[in-house]
């Protein structure tokens, strides 16, 4: 028998959840290999297969057994192993018996620390046939399948009923019982093209047998690539380009075993409907891929992926066209109905929709957002009137029939309906853009009117929910406040809005006072919550935790300013003077912290008796106005670069001057000098917080 052979494990099921298939397949592979690794069973490479009705793992060169091991077991020392007559002691006899050998079979081990009797033998490896079942059971038990089900009369549980199991090590079946089924070498092909059993003679032939005989493309990535090629080719033949959403492509790949692209057409009259609604229906409801022209305008075509190579493709096409027509007809009806009324007409209806019991209705929230948006608009140079108008309309589309049918289009419908009503372009665009960012990495609202409304809406929610005692705890965040906080930060930082966050929160709290009188008391908690989000946000972009701490220590309340300081400190750390100055700052802060009362007053030049303190004072006198001018422009990078010039005089000061002099006047003067130096750095960040 060869020392290794390929191994195949396949679990045949009813159709697996498409959105979970990739995760399940990866977990099965990972846990199976982990079982082999922990048992010490060697293997070469591996390949995962995942299709709607199966998950499989091919492991190449899996050992027939674990390697044999040379074992040495140490017994009693030679000095105590024999009595005065040279006979084995009880300790030696007991050791030999426990090893299953005679005393004469033991060897002697001589070391610098003495000599011992030892038992040496070769422990044979564990056979693969003993390890594989345990590894499979472990892998199946650890799969992320929270909702398991039973089927038939058995007690087995899995995410879907299991109908066959293949386990081959080389050409031989590994005899196991999995979920009430005996393993074998028979798999099954496509449900319609080849429902009969297929015999797998060797693990390496698995994929080819399924594809060539069974009409099943088992490799997920290969199947995904084939689907994409078919879609792109079909779209090009129709004179268009397919919109291929990666998540939808993954889902469709998990739905079909034998993909065949089929084009379908719909009536051009439906193109009157906002294209987002049509695309949403095609992608989310029907799993179709829409087509657009070279100017990204929707075409009256779609592509679907059939799971069968039909003898009558026209019938498949007609069926898909037929199922989408009612959805499109509904969308056209709702769109026509919504345009019969101005968007603002829905405002009163918001009085019947509760946002949160204590925070009131959506109408109440709209009024608060309107006031806060105008306040923000004034501070960022946006048109206050337009910001008010956008805020007043921002929730109205929630009462439209289109959003009632297509909830995912809230905001988008607001933009379309506002434009239809003749609202100013910044207002119409803001009704859509104020939802941005909707998710991590999403785009941000580009216009200043949209930015004002986006900030106002989120800040009102943050302060209000904290004020009613519903702040996020652990993994629970029902109001998505973490996402709202990150959205506020991204808008302020990435769009260069230099606003005082604490002041904005205080303004938001004022608007909530009639309904929630205690709202102002929670401003600090909300500010700290958002600051913690900024910590995570900065870590994700490679800013060190100690850099964040150094800036946070100086009490900055403007996120953009906070960001600029962190960037400056990050750059400062690359300078050769950084380490010494950071250490000096830490020393300065430690000295000053020990004082019962901080020194004050001016530095007395007449008391600068040491050359090093005179030099430092002269440098400080020269650099202070320069730093002030640079700081006035918020050029923290330039300020820290200029402060780097203090390195040598500061080092010389600590080397040649006794700060805590016996003379109280000298001591006070030197403490004031250190305080002035520390204050220059603290104007940017507390460098004492840096870890070297």
C-alpha cells in the first residue's frame, strides 16, 4: 500500500441555503483539515467544492497513517535501580513491568547530571481509517448551521436533509455512518439531466465525472466564472452591458448546478418607472441581471440563469418574462399614482407614524431635523432655506405608494418625486443623499444641503435614543447608533467640515427638550460614544492607538481637527527627534504632576543661571510666536516639525540643570520654563502618551 492517497468527502443534500453555501463550504473544509492536522495525519493540498445539492472536499496525498514515533521513557536513576547485591529494586521492577518488558530490555542513558535506565521503542502511527471518521464528525458538528432540521424517521439533524455521503481514501471506501447513512462511492448528478447514481472510482476524478456525466459543475469559483462569461457574452450580443452585482452573482452561483444564460425582454413602456425600482425587482425578487447601454441607461432586457439546458429555450424565456410583468405593472401603477400628489402632501400623514414613543412621531422628528439642519447649514456655508426645505421633505416619501411596495427605495423615491414637483435640484438630491453612508465604505452626501440634513438626522437620533436610556449595549444596537455615529464622523472628517461636535450635540439636545427634558444631560455620553467610534475609525486606517490617545488627552471636540492632529503626530513620529522629544515630554509631565500647586507667572530671565537653561529659554522665546502663527492656520504638521528644533536644547537642559534646586526661586523659574514647553506641545497633543 502506498504511504498516501487522495481523499474525497462529499455530503449530498437537498438544496442548501444559497446565501450560506460559501460560508458552509469554507467551514467544512477548514474544520476537516484542522482535524487531520491535530491528529498528525499528513496531507498535501486541498480543494473545496460547493453546489446547491452538495458540499465536498478533496484532500490530496492524505497519509495512510500518522508517522511512527520514537519514544523514550525515563525510569529510575541507576544509583537507585539496584540494591547492594546488584539486584533490581522494587522501583526498577515496577518500571519494567509498566513498560511490558524485562529489566534486561531497558537501556542506559548517561547525562551530565547522572545516569538513568530508560525504555526506548517505536510507537506505530494511527491508521487514517481511525482518524477520518472523527475528523468528519468534528467538521460537521462545527458547521455554522444554527437552524437544523430533522427528516424521515431518523434522529439526524442538519440544515437540509442529507441523501448520500461519499468518503473515499484512494480507491477504497472509508466505512462510516453519517447521519444514518452508510458512506459509499456513489454520487448523484443533476436533478433533471442525470438523476441516476454516478460511481466515483478515484477522488481525483470527482469533478470531471460530475461535469462530463452528471451535468454538475461542482467547483463554485469555476461555476461563478462561467456564469459571468455567459452573462457578459449574452449582453454584448444584445448590444448592452449587464449590471453584475457581486452578491447577486454569488447567490445565483449557489442556486444552479448547470448554468445556462437566458435573455428576456419587457415592454419599453415600463422604462417610465424610476429605473432603481425596476432594477430592484429584477435583482432582489427575480435574481435577474439588468442590462444598460453605454450611457448607463436601463435597456428593456434582462438575463436570467437557468439551472437546465432546456430543449425549448423560448419557453424558459417566456416564463421569466411572464413572472416579471405583474411586478413591473404594479410599479408603474404606483409611480403614476404618487405623481398625482405633491411630495409635501404626505407631511401630515407622518403625524400618525411613531418614530419612538418618547421622541414622538416622524412629523416631530422632521421639525427637529429642520431646525438643526438650518443651524448646521449656516455653519458650513450652505443655503439655510434649502436645508430647511430638504429637511421638511426628507421623510415624506415614506408615505408614498412606491416606497410602500419597495421599502429599499426610500430616499431614491423622494428624489424622483421632488424633482417631479419642481423642487430645487439641491433639495431633490438631498432627499436621497442624506441617507448616505448607508453601509461601511459607502459614498457620502456630496452637496452641502444634503450634508446638513444627513448630520441633523443622525445627531437627533443619537441624542434622543441615549436620552431615553436605549444606548447600545454589547452586540445589541437596535437603532443602528454605531452606524449613525460613524456616518457623522465620516461626513465631518472626509468632507472637511470643521464643526464642533459637542456644540452640535448640545444644539440637538435643545430640540429634544420639550419631549425629553433630560436630553442635555446625555450630551457628554453621546460625545464619548462618537469619540470611541472615531478611535475605531482611526485604527481601521492605520493610526496607532497611542497616537489617538495623545490627541484625545488634549480634549479636542472637532472631529476634523482631531483627525488633522493625529495625521500630524503620525508624521512627527517619522522624524529623528520624535523619540527623544516624546520621552522629554513624559519627563516634563511627570515632574509637573508631582507639584502640589502648578507654578505660574512669567519666567525671570535674571534667574537663568545655567547656560543650558538660558539656551532653552532663548530658543523658546524665538519659537513661541512662530508656533502661534502656524497653529492659527491649524497646521499641526508644521507646528510639530518646528517644535522638533527643541530637541537638543531640551536634552541639554535635562543633562545640565537640576530642576528641583534648593533655591525656591530657581526651582519655580525652571518649573515655569518646563510648563511653557509642555504647553506648546499640549496645544497639539500630549506626546507623553506615545509609546516610544
